[in-house]
């Protein structure tokens, strides 16, 4: 259940109380039904920056850790963007780097609760990381596709 709640953007505020930045409770109700959970209380409240015993709602998520992962992603793939812009990437490298890019990016939907911008610092790196991902994904696409076709052509004779 915890894994499924995390996939829906929930995080434990404290024992037994999970919170989400989303208003729609239907997805969590479906998960609870699928898992056979018979006793649960779901309610929707407006987000309020309240604190209880020193802990506020935003502390349910590891935002410092998430920021660090976005920053690492940006540092790592900014170098590849520069290589791409200089024309210094071969089709073989494009396929490898595009695969690495997709592998690195695919963790973010699980890790990032997609909190509303008003709850995040002004310099939150999600947008920059997403723009970098899209630029590289698209920019490497043609060369990566060419490399896949080369691989298929090389193995076609061996398969016969």
C-alpha cells in the first residue's frame, strides 16, 4: 500500500497519516479497494502551511534529496547537451546517451510529488531538468534511431 501511495504522490507526514498535494481522492480510493483495505479515512483539506511538533506538511517529502537528484541530473546531462550542440556525438554515443537519459529521468515521476509551485522555492530545478531532458531526448533521437538501424542491418545477415 505504501508503494502505491507513493506512486500517487503521497508521503507519510507521521505514522498513519499520508498527505498528497492533489485534490482528487478517487485514485487512492481505487488503490485501497484493489488492495482490500476496508478501513481508511480519506479527506480533502486546503493546504495550509501549519506545523505540529516542529514538522510541517512539506517535510513529509525529502525535498532536499529531490533537489540534489535534479541538480545531479542537470550537471550530468548539461555536458551531453554541450557535446550535442558542438556536433561531438556519434550515432553510437547518441543511442547510449539517450538510453542513459531515459533511465535517469524515469525515476523522477516516482520521486517527485509534483507539489504546486507556490510551495516550492523560486529556484526549484524541476523545470530546468525537464527542459534539458526534452531537448536532449529530441536532439539525440535521429542519431540514436540511425544507430539502431545500423545494428539491425549488421545482424540481419547473421540471423539469416
